[in-house]
């Protein structure tokens, strides 16, 4: 028997029963006790050991007057037998957990940008594997989601940690930065202009996030840094139905995360203005509670989110 072959045990037809017998012999150091433990006859147990020794071409046990003592080869096989059986037991546990997760429930929170492409892609994949897994999605700002996460209403979220004190007891995995862009209705006259500058768009009508929001603050600072006053002709809203309706009926501009804009541009609802804005939101990522053990279903979705993020970002 060539035991240098990595799959030697397949040719040798190594039996689970032989692994169990090795462990029993290590525990009892007596062939009679080991055979009783496995409900075998003593001759059958002796034959199993002999067959294994012939397979490996080594002595696994020293036969002593009052029992059996493993040799150095026996100790090695016993150690690996325990590892193999432990791994098989864990495989069973994993299968049971997966079966439970495939019909369980997951609650996930998400901010707008990753809600457009990242999370839907992950959910679509999971639904192929686990159509009965119930997935609840809550679309909110990061501070609202963080509060829900800390109160146990979410399994995990995709968003930002805004304040240092918010990060206590949380695990954060960064996924991507979030650049912003300007959007307008299809057919807007500015779409024909090349070499647009901030000066060209500062005095235009705008639809903007509310004052006090992070994006609004960074948007205003973008103009102030180059010595321009921020736009004064403004409607304050992020309600997408209102935004899209206003864009269709006016020549207003709107600032939004680029990933969100690309989604609506693909639907021909709006167009991205050909100007690179020196304005971006902080990076976002997966956030979960450090001491919260994820359910099998939540773990499945989390794995799918990571895989989708690797492809998109």
C-alpha cells in the first residue's frame, strides 16, 4: 500500500469504525473494553487493528500482558482519527444550522447607495439558494440604523459609523467610499456643455439634502473652498419621488451618491452632469454587533454581501 499517495485511505477503504476503534483503544488501552464500547466482538476488533497495521505497514500498538500501548505511529493515527471525527461532527452541525437558516429570517439595514446595487445583488443570489429565507430590508440613514442595530432590531447593517462613541461594541468592515455627482433631467441644456466648472453651476436652482446633513455640509463647503457662495435657489428634500418629479418639470440640479445616480440614469429617469464634484461622503461598510451571534440565514446573507462588494467595488 502506497501511503505517500494523499488519497491512500480511499484505496485502503479506511472505515469510520476503524477510526472509532483507534480512539476507544487509546481511551481504554484494552481490546476487550474497546470492543465492548463499539458493540464488536474482540476477534473482530483485533482484525480491524491488524488490517489497519497491514495497510500502513507499521505497528500501531504494542501488545502488552495487561493491555495495549500505542506506538509513535499509533499516537499519530489516533490524533488524526480524533481530528477527522471532530470535523465530521462539525459538518453535521453546519448542515443542521444551514437547513435552519434556509427557512429562517434576516433583518438588514442599508443606506441608499448600497441599496441600489450591492444589497439587491446579494439578495438575488441568496434567494436562488434559499427561497424560503425571509429577508427584511430597512432603508434609513446610518444614525437611525445604528440605533436599531444596538437595540437588536437588525442582524447587521450596511452604512457608516458617524461618531467615535458609536463604534463601541461594533465590528466595522469597510466596503467603499461614496463619491457624489450632480444630476439633471434628460435633455437638460447643461448636458451639452463641456468643461463645466463649479462657477457654472453655483447660481443654478438646486434640489439638496436638508441643512445639517453630512452631504449638504460637504456640498456647501465645496463652493466655499473656491470662494463661491453656496447655491441660494434651493428646495430641501431627499424624497426620491419629489426629486425625480422636480427634475422632470424644471431645470434644477440635484446632488446625490454616484451609485444611486447611475441606477436612475440606467432607467432614463435622470442624467449625470459631466462635471466631477470634489465632494464625497465618508466610506460605508458592514456593521454588526461584536457580541451578537449571527443566525445561519444572516450569515448566508452577510457572505453574499461580501462577495457582491468584491465584484462591484
